């Protein structure tokens, strides 16, 4: 299947947004709003319903994240922080349970392709996005998981450009994780 103009445009904007997030750059957020709107249209056209919901969630969280990064710490910009292990553990358990529940719903009530895999992408992307919005360094390993699941899912729907970009996002998450650790150590 050939890449559509929508797939190319959405992925180009998202690539810029994700790259900037990895560099801890505030402009990631407004680019994310534009890119997510384009990707929502793309996923709707390929029957990846959980991914449509995810893009709508991302649009809202991009607005919130933008504001939080500017003034989220009592009127001052947020610094990179870590999350307690217990908090991460319950987030993973909730992510697994929600993936199963939403996957069942999609399986029974829609014509969704790969409802459980699609749901896992949705739920763990939500977790990663919440961590990113709060400038928590643990967002990057969660994005690594999401990207690992997403590559074969998107390739199976003929979205080869999107799958290829998710490979690049996987690499970006590794680099970003290292970059954020350095920035945190330097007090950013």
C-alpha cells in the first residue's frame, strides 16, 4: 500500500514534535497538537479505533503539557524528575487491566483490527504521556515499549511509513532517555 499525503504529513509533524520532546523543548507541544489531529484522521481511515481515541487524548494532553512545562511547578517551569517505583508499578497494572478491558470492548462492539494490541498501544501511550507531561524521566522506557508494539501493528495495516517512523521514535526514545538523565544530573 502506498503512503498517503495524510500519512506523510502527519508523520512529518509528529517526527518534529517527538524529536523536540526528546530534547526537552517546549515547542514539542504545539507541533504535537497539529500532528495528532492529522494522525487521528489517518487511523480512522484504517480502522485503528483505539489509536483515534489516543490521538484525541494526545491533543488534550498537549495543551495541558504545554501549560505545565511553562508554569507547572508553582508558576515556574517543571524540572525533570523521577517517579517512585510503587507509582510505576500501579501504573503498569492499571495499563494491563485497561488494555484488556478496552480490547474486549473493541473486539465485541467494533470492527477494530487487532483490538488487544491496539488497546495496549493506547493505554501505555496514555501512561507515557502522563509521565512526559510531568517531565518524569520514566516516560522514555514506556515509550520504548509502546514503539516496540506499534511497529508491527502499523506495518500489518500497510502503514509502512508510520511503522518506519516508529522505529525512528524507538531510537529517539533511547537517545532522549540518556539526554534527560544528563539534564537531570545537571539540574535541568
